[in-house]
C-alpha cells in the first residue's frame, strides 16, 4: 500500500506538478527602475525591503527598485484563490496528477494542488516583477520532517533562482531547516516571535532568514492585559536582530538575516530601520511613504532604546515576556549542546529532549486537542488557558494554526472541484 510520503516523493507526481507549475512561466520580469527616497534611506542603513503580499495590484502601488522580494503565506494565497483566480487550473491539474498516480487519495491530491497553486502564484510574481518570492509550505507538513524536506526541495527545483522556502518554526522545523540549509536551499524560517528562538535557529539550523512577527506580539500583550503594547514587538525584533548580527559576525558559516515581520503601520517601518529585512504590507508601506519624517529619524536603534510599560499584576505576574528579547548564558549553553548533537538528531523531539535536560522551557508538546482549541480561539491566544506554556512557542503554534485555518478554506475550495 502506498503512503503519503511515497505519493508526494513519486517522480511521476512531482514531474507532473512541476510541469503544470511552469507551463505558463517564461522567465523573470524586470523589477523596474523607479526609486523612492524614503526607501533609499532604509536601504542606506542596511535594511532590505520586501512587500508582504501576493497581490500584484497592491504591490504596484508602493513599488520601487529598492524592493527586492515579496512574501506570500497561506492566508494571502487563500485570499487570491477565493476570488476564483485558480478555478480554471484546478480541474485540469487534478486530472493530470491522477493520471500520473492513479491510487492518489483525495487528500493527497488536495495537498498536491495546493502546492501547485502556491507555486503558480509565486511564479506569476517573479514573471511580473523579477524579484524573490517566499513560498509557504502546507501547514500539514509543519510537524513532519520528511514531508517538509520533500516539499521544500520541490519548490527549490521549480525555481532555484527566485524562490525562498518558508518553513514554520516548530521543533521538527529546526531539524528540517538545518538539513535544507546544508543542501543550499534558502530557507525563510518563519513564525518566530523571540530573540531566543532565532538565536537557536541561527546557530542550529543556519537558515537564510529568521523572523519576529512583531505586530502579533503587541496584540497579545494588549488583548491579555499585560501592559502597554507599544514597542513590545519592536523591542523583540531589534533584540533578535542584534543577536543574529553578532552570531553572523562571529562565525563565517552563518548566513542568517533577521526579518521584521507582521508590521502593522508605517511608524514601525521607521522604528525598525537597520534591521536586516523588513517585510511590509502595502498598507503600512503607503503609510510610511506618506509620513513626514526627518532624515535623522530614520536611523538604527538598539533594543535598549525602546521603553516598554508592562503590568505587574494579574497574568503579567506569571507570563515571562523577558524571553522575547533576552538570551542568557544558560540558554546559550543549551544551544551549544544542541549543536554538538545536531547531526544525530532525526526528529524535533530530539531537540526538545536536550532543552528539557538543560531546564529550558522553550518547547511544549502540543496535543491535537490543544492545537484545535488554539485554532478555534484565533491567532492571538488567551494566555490564561495555557499556564506554564512559553509565550514564544505558544505564539508560534497559534500562528501556525491560524494559517492552517486559512489553508483549510483553500483546501475546501480545491475539494469542490474534485467530485
């Protein structure tokens, strides 16, 4: 009997999907030559600029030659698919894939078509704008090392020059990202929320990019009454950027850059000047471009410069927010031990074991029931429901589950064509 992994690694299936993805792709377009002074200020102090959208029309409104990549995710791709943009592709693709492997199940076929849709949308952006595009894996692969490897390699094979592959930050993701990075595949290790997560990722997995989803950190502080949300996510992003830069400076084998993600408004763009990369939604980019900003306001800041006002009662007494921006010697000791054992690790639970041995509370083994409860609540968790859970890991699993919900809507649309 065939298994899911056999289906998705079958050369007949992978070649059929690759051909379907590339059938209308004629190569990369031109990024254009127009320049924007406010973008130039950011580039001058070391910040690469990406747009956080898969919508070509939205991107074009704030575009300039200073922008060199776009990011997509399950939510953004689902928004495009729900417009009907892929309705003509899905039935014929289903027939072609079934012809390549007659025993493919409906669920396996849905995963293949979802992969195809992501690839085609990303290739469309490459063909129009000639820039790198971060492509997202199906959330169902996030807790499976082998599936992550299979689909990441397939994305890279489709377009090695312009695709960055997003791998969700999970214990299994650390193992997969390390192996992919060693193969030369550019990994955008996404759904990160803390400096310590990214310190571990940078040192252990050495991906091309790590993230802090800073807007969601501000939201979780506000919605859970932990204090004033202003600057919480920004402080975490700046601190993570500092640790990543220090690791990159101290070791020649580390290629990792820090991304400030989940930017919500134009002011954050200015505050985070100097971070390696900012991925900015078009709305926030437009706000930034419309702001009256003096030249000296766009400068590199340190995490220590940002003041935060946290509460001292209620949940704030038991939720440790310091893990978002602190990396202490005990944590560094855990990371170095993990690196020394990395080549023997096969699954995320191997990394989780080393963390437990060092008394580091950075991972929780989430049950399927807990993940469903998190998904039902939404992308900003109720911290009172999860006493003792590390806030960065809780935020990562909440982000993954929110993307899984949007992926489910996308999958349902695909299924509607398979009857």
